[in-house]
């Protein structure tokens, strides 16, 4: 938990530092972004008796990009997300919907190059996240239920990738993927790790 908290604080510090650079004469841009995506969970151990099927969700947030050179940049930001997935029991042939929302902070190292009248880019890097709410058919998974304790961890972290194209100085389209490394399942003998893909549009200043 302490390690996750330190990672989260580091990412927030990086965002604040990048924002402070905007007051200087630097190639920095700030923008808004939004998108839609699909997400589910990779299940292991005792959770293998369930299947997690992808379902649609969305995200919106702000980002800060700093060009270190014409071909390399770093980008971070804060995303608020809403995700859904279906958990199906292979033993009982039942299906429950898991809904969650929270925040994520990615940090990408980006390679970019002029292409046509715009700019193409690809980036990879870590992310940290914090789940504000998670409910399985109305049951709060962060609240003790019938004395059994909480079912999920709030902190998430992993690796992400992004690819996109800047049409001009303002508009951008992008696609991203995240691969969670944190075990979100609190039960003994099972594991539950997030993953998702999304497409979006951004406007930068």
C-alpha cells in the first residue's frame, strides 16, 4: 500500500511540475480529452470460475504535454473514468454487472514525427489509479458486507500505451491501452487485474 501511495504522489508531483513550466518560455501544451472504451478484468486462481466480459465505458480529463525535442515529449494528466464489465459464473450460469469509476494518472514517453499535414505519435509508460466506487449489481465492493470485509482494493497501477495523430495545432485523435499489474481482488486464492482499450479526441491549447 505504501509503495502504491508513493507512486501516486510521484505522478501527481510530475503533473504539478509540468504545469509550472507553462509560466516559462517552453514548448508546453495543455488540453482537454474525452473518449469511449471497453474494459474487463484478467482473472486468476479461484476467480477462474468466472469470466469477465468487456463492456463499454468512458473517460474525460486534462493533459499536459512537454516537448523535450521535435521528436520526443513527455505527457501526463488526470483522467476520470467510468467502466463496466460483466462477471459471468461458469458454474451457476449467472451474470452480474460490475460498475466502477475513479481517477487515473498516466505518464507517457512519446516519440513523434511529422506525417502529412499533421503529426503522428506513439507513447508508452506507467499509470496509477484510484477507484472511487465499485459496485457489483448494487453491492458496494469497498464496504464491509455481512462481516466478510471489503472485496476489492482501491489502488491500481500498470503499464499503458497511446498512439495518435495531431491534425493541426489544436485537434488530436488517439487510441490507448492499459494493462493493470495490481491485484484488485482482496480474497485469498484469487486474482483480478484490470485491462482496457479506448479511442478518444483531444483539444489542446
